[in-house]
C-alpha cells in the first residue's frame, strides 16, 4: 500500500500538522490528521529521533518503526529549516518494499522434529495396521528382553 505523509507548519507558525494519505484507485485520499504544538516539538529536538518518534505517535497516527523514523527525520529537518518559505515536506512510503523481513533462527531440534513429522504425516492408519509390524520388524526384535530382576510390588504379587 502506498502512503504519503504531509508534514506542514500552519500560517501562524504555532502548530505542526501531519496528514496521512493512502493511495486508492490511483488517487491519494486523506486518512488521518494530527496536530502538534510547534514549541513542544522544538523542545524535543535535542532529545533525538527516538524522542521525536514517541512524540508524534498517537492513537490515530501510529506508523511502524521504519516509517516513524522517516517521518521523524523529515520533521526534524523541517523544524531546523531556517528558510521561512519552506513550510511543508512530504514522506512517500510503500510498505511492501520498505518493511524489513525478519529472519527467524531455527534450532536443530526443531528441524529434526519437522523432518520426523514429515515422514510420519504420509502414513495412514491402514499403513500402520497392515505393514508396520512385518515378520522382520516383529516387536520382540525391536524391544530387547530383560533378564534383570523386577522389584515392582505388582510383579511379586503375580507369582
């Protein structure tokens, strides 16, 4: 989705307005608008970009971090601008291209479990009943017989 943000200073030079536009059928339509006191944002300039991001985010305007960073950087440029004829700047954003893809680290145990799951997913109930325990795969050949004594009370009572 393409978005455009207009950052402007009003004629009285006492308010900053950030207007969010979204592209719809080839045109940009207004989605939301937030107003901030100019002196409040100028006071935040020395605190850095993260403070500016926190100041501009509201319930109506809460862009993802990468976009908020771009808006805050542009806003900072506008506030530091000494040329009085510049009273608005734009930020263009196409979220599909600009949002970073997170890479997920997968542990080796997870890969083994996934491989085992893939192997058993193909087995049907009929496969399990019909051919799983053939003569060469008899359960007695899989489970070793133990000659060790059993100390279980139930085993003693069976005798």
